């Protein structure tokens, strides 16, 4: 499985590097080869160079640099990835940059518009705390994702994008509409981190299956510790 991490030197707070580590381990434990590369500022992408593209969260100043770079150097390739049904996972600040824009006062950062969403830094407290959402990634199969959120921006989805899930506990996209994250086929944005995948190993497996185009689920692993981490994250959120 080939993974490309976008701006890992700039967009890597809240321990989100753990998402990449977990993907690598769950592939290796199943005998699936794993290849990780990085793409940072000024580097163009090829849509065919990875099965999964990943971008995490960062500080405002770093997010601004990455926003401009995404538009100039990486937008076209990511649109190709989305067009062929490829997987792009964006967390927190990365999620905001996949939308159409992020308004911070009088300044507006451009997004690449892969998700029909806008983010606005409004008056009010940051949205912080443990969170759990209900998702349906396969028809008729509802599961819980649990994590931690910490964002000042409030994200609003347009008609062209569906939410990733329904908030069970926590704030979600904007603390008002009851939804969290966004999804358009294999393009997924979410505010859940802390990091996300070690707390939700089943979701990591879904990403692997989807990115590799597998028709059957990957084989089971001894997930005693992973199940405990997921249960702890759910308890912390009150679910």
C-alpha cells in the first residue's frame, strides 16, 4: 500500500503522525507491503503515486502556507485522485483546506474545493473535547468513531457534500447542525484526532480495503489492545 503524507513537517500536531504508523503496522501484520513518502511545499503531485493521500492539522501560520501550496502545486492531482475514487484522508486543518475556503476575520484562506464546505472563524469558544460520531461507510453498517476535537473554525457543508457522521457526543463541525466531518466518495475530512486511527482500528482497515480496491475485508488481527483503546475513547466521550 502506497501512502503519501502531505506536509508532514508542517501539518502534524495532536499526535496525528500516529495515523500513519497504525496504517503501516496493520498492513505489515497482514503481509501487505507498505510504502510511505512525503510531499511538502513546492512539490507537485502525481495522482498515481499513492493509493492514499493524507494531510493532518497545523498551526494557523503553517496552514496558510500549505493552503497556498495546495492550490498552486497539488490541486489538480488531488482532483484526479478523487475522480478515480481514490482515498484522501484529511484531519482538522487538512479537512478545512479541502473545502472551498477558510475565513479568519478579514483574511480568507483558499481551499481546493474537493469538499463543498466553508469554514469560518466565528465569535465564540473553541470547540474542544472528546467526541463520538455514528458513521455508515458500508450500506446498513453503522459504527462509532471516537476521538478528540480542538478547532476554532466552524465548518458548514454545502449541498454537494454529505457529513461523515452524526454527532453522538461532542461539538462536530459547527456545534449547531449535529454533524461531523465530510465525505465525498473516498475523500474524507474530519476534526477527530488525538490521533484518530489508533482509537478506531476498524476505520484504518476500511481505509486500507478502500485504497487497495479490495472486494473482501482484510483478515482479522488480534485487536485486544485496539479494542480497549476504542472503548476508552468512547467512554471519554460518554458513549
